[in-house]
């Protein structure tokens, strides 16, 4: 289950890649836009501010995340739906998906499906974390594989493909692809801020399987390992975070 308050604790750091992504997207003239995996919708609202003439749909499968979203009649609508099943009422000029598709399986099937929702000149803009091998995730995999926790299979599997795979797949589907990767170096504050960060994302499926003292013990063990892997400095706790971006535009040449 998603927890909007936990996720938005680091909203400055988590919002930045969204704006870096949409800086590459031709939004101003777009008439129909979807934000897939839109979360609480505050970034979908930012899309609406940048594309004042567009009809925009924010789609998310979590009622908890959507509960604070604010619709604007005739312009901005939120839909509770799995993005793999949602069909827009009109063909889309732009699809944006920020920090969501890494939770969705079968990207080989997903890319052609999303491409098929776009108009002839449409644009698909995606950002996903590329931190599967970072200590946050490697330590989590190591701990959950220990029999004592009975957590085998609790981790989210790796759905995201290497960035080059998207360039090749979308080029084959008739897109021109602008792709890049960036490592942000966030400086976090607090007692164990990296633990707080992952509680909002990668740790969720694991915590969902733990209760009471087992949950507290797991958090202590994982939290100590994170403090070792991400030591606090005088200015805060640096968290390197790699992200992959692609903006694919239908190739009309
Ligand atoms: C990390 S949050 C990002 C939210 C938002 N895009 C943002 O950047 O603030 C990921 C979101 O993807 C949604 N999500 C995951 N799988 C989904 C699916 N199959 N269909 C629709 N939404 C999904 C989750 O419910 C969650 O709100």
C-alpha cells in the first residue's frame, strides 16, 4: 500500500526529476496529456499549469495516493485505474510517467501498448529510478533472502530495462528517442534519512509483510546497515540517486 505522506516527505528531491523530464517535452501546444502513475496528482497539476489549453488525465491504481488529488472541471481529471488497462477517451498527444513504470511488469508489452495510445505525432516521456544496484536495494535484497525473516519474494522484482533497451525498442516502434541518465546527489537531513526515504518506496512491499516486533527488528537491522552505507556528514547525509529518462517522439520524417 502507498502512503502519500511518507512519499511526499522528500518532495523537493522527488519532484526535481519530473521537471527535468518535462523540460524536454513539447507541452505548451498539447491538447491531450496523460500522467500515468500520477500519485497524489500535484505534479499532474503542474502539467496543467504548463499546458493551459490541454485536457489532462492523471491515472493511478492507488486510492491512497489519489485521495488528495484536486481535479479541475473540463481540464484535469483523476482516474483510479491500472495504467495497463486504462484507455483514454481521446487519443493522446503526450504521455508522461514519472517514477512509476518501474513498478509495472512486462515492459516489452507495455511500450507498444503506450505507443498505441498516442496520436501520430505523439510523445512518450518517462523517468524511472536506475538505482536497483545501489546499497539501499542491495542490502534489502540481502536481508530479505535470509531465512530468519521469511521474506523470500517480498522485494519488488526488477521490471525496468537498461536505458539502451528503451531506445532500441521505441526506435523499432517508429519513435525518435532522446535518452539520458543522471545521478542526483541528494543531501538529506534527520536521524536516519535514507531509511525514511526508502520507507516511501522500495521498502513498502517488504514492510507490508511484517508486523509488530518482527517489523521493528527488521527496521533496526536494515536501518543500521543504511547508516553504515550512507554515513552522516557535517552538512547532512549524501544519497546518490541515479535516474533514467527518455522522451520518445513519433518519427514523422
Ligand atoms: C513513486 S510514485 C510516483 C508518483 C508521481 N508520478 C510522482 O512523481 O510524484 C509511483 C506511483 O505509481 C503508481 N503505480 C504503480 N503501479 C501502477 C499501475 N500498474 N497502474 C497505475 N499506477 C501505478 C503508484 O500507485 C504510485 O502512486
